């Protein structure tokens, strides 16, 4: 008996109980504005070279139907940190986007409330070391910054949504949360990857969370000169129109261009430099001897920038892009490698969302969740099975910078219903047959429209959704 007790204590101390491996380390790669079609793993004809991301997909599971909770950055970042739909906190636009057009936008809470439990705070209850690098954009002042939301280390995360200070993507950065300045000219993604790798090596003997949240590939569009030159040469041999015309938007005011061909050399350089940084961190996991006990997640916060602000990428065949509730604005690269759970080179068509990161990581780490979350543990899908969830929802009651219409959406199975908030018009698409959302089935399937719309409106009430407001005497539609 005494021998068995001693053995049990030793197993517990080393992290092995009942034959189960110790809790995994966690590495999250979050890329800013990276579209679903911007990585080779999703797009064999991709203009951009992403060998490290593609290798990660070959070593883990690629989700074909992975989503962001919102078509712009701050709300999705909130959902990744909390496991909740951002509508619950009225954090429904980038902080702080308050543009008004035909109508006034819904009220916006432009911070992640201080009473939210973040992913980092949850993992610290299990003894994790926690690290954040890159873009935060979840509050205007220091009490909202990563170091006060559960992260032991913060390199570069503060209020700004892009690298707008100093020399932007090149040192000197003049970022108030990068305390030790880089050598002049150092590239920002390389600096963030270097800091992440250093943290991994220093904490390899204990469980850790390393959350690398790139500023890339957000504007300003700046690339390393060597990579820009590479893609200029590559683009020179490509034929075809780079731009097309977007749909007319209600109310019709003007035509909008949309990029239909990936050919932007500077954007391509930004994508490849980000991929190199991903590779640097993945190699550090191997060098530190922790790769086989590290859960790695790679995703983006919204779709590629295809309809405004330089139109640097194309999301085709997906419709729209950043700022839109069409697939181009919300369908994201999602790759998960969980050694011992995911099968190398596997794929899943299960619809997943950024709200699922928190509960999935919490379950892997043995964290008990005793508060409301909207996401679910993805373990069944990671093992190759199905998920028990009827619907996913989106709510964007704002005018973004990308020419969008304020709207909401619900996905159930292969079907997606889009609802426009200015006039209440709805559209229905079968994504399995029509991933480009061109064939509107609403008039042909009124019963399905009624059922899905009823559930969408019930969800609005559950999360206390806010909508467009009157402007200049004009009253918008309201559910």
C-alpha cells in the first residue's frame, strides 16, 4: 500500500495520472486580416508562399469551415480571449469604430470588460506561464492591456490596431509596450517571433501559453525589400485583370471595386514574412523538446482585405472580405495540431468558430469553466468526429471601412442566412453547393428562411443584440 501511494504521488508530480499525458503547452498564432485563401494549405493556386503554415497543416488538422466571430478585428479577439460572442459585451466593432452612414450604428463598448475571465487568467489557475506578443486592440488604457489580463509578459500589445508609430513594420517601432528597442531596421514579425521563441525556451520545464498575435498583414502595407522584389518578378509573368466590380449595395450609391486576382507584391511579402515567423516559433518548439506536448492553433481575426483600403488580396471564390458577413469576411484559416489527438494531414468540415478556442484549451488544460461561454470543446472534431451544435451566429450592426452593409447571419448545416439591418432583407445560400453565395434561395425556400430567421432573432434576444439607430429622421428596420 505504501509503495502504491508513493508511486501515485510521483506520477502526479510529473504530470502523468491514469496513463494520461501532462497538460499541454499551448501556442496560438493569430494573424491580422489574413484571408482564408491567403495560405497554400487552403489554396493550391495561392500567389503567396506559406511553406511553414502548409507544413503545420500537414502535421495536424485543417478545418475547411472555420470562422471568426465577427468580420473585423476587436470583436473576434474578444471572442478568442473569452469564449463568448462579442455581442454579449456590445463589443461588436473594431475599437473604436463609430462611423455613421444611412443610419447611426449600434452602441459600441470599446473595451474588453475587466470582469471577463480571459484565456490567460484561466490557464494561470493551472500554473501556466503566460506570454503575449503583438496586436491586442482590446481597450484604450493600460488596465485593459495584456499584462493586466492574465499575461505574465506583454511584448507590443496596447490600444492601437496597427503598427502606426515609428517606422511602422521596421525598427525603431516606438511601441510603448516594446520596452527594449530592436536594432534599426529589424522587421516586426521577426522581433515578435524572436521574443516568443525566447519565452518558450525559458519556460520549457513548465506548462505555458504563448499567444503570438501578429500585427501582420494589416495595413500599412509594408514588406521586406527582398521579398517585395521576389513577388514583383513573380507578378510580372501573370496575366489577367486584377480587379472586378462588386455588387450594387442598397441603397445604390456607387460601384465598388473588388480584387479578383492575387498579385500584390507588397502584401505577398508581408504574408511570407509572417509565415517565416511562424516557422521560427515552430522550430523552437522542436529545439526546446516540447513540440510533442504542445497544442498549436493557427487562425485569423477576419477575412482578407479585398474591397477597400488598397484591396491587397483576393478571397475568391469567397464573396466579400473584411467587414462583410459574407464568407470572405468571416471564413478563416483554422489549423490545429494536437499531438496524440489530431491525425497528421487530416481535414474536418465541421463548422467551428473563434468562440471555441477558450473552451477547447480550457478542457485540454483541465480548467473548469464555471461561467457562461458560447463556444464548445472541439475535441470530438479534433479526433475526427462531429460536433453537437446546431447553429453559429454573426452580428455586425456597423458601417466599417470596407463598404459593407450592417448585417447578421446564421449558419446551420450547409445553409447560411444573411440578414441586412438597414431594410431587413434576407438572403439564403447553400454553402456546400454555392460557396460564393451567388444563388439566393430565399424566395424558393421560404420555410427554411422562416425557421432560421426565427432562431437568429431568438439568439439576438439571448445576447441582448443592439441594432442601427435613427439618423436625420430616418428609422432603420428592427427585428
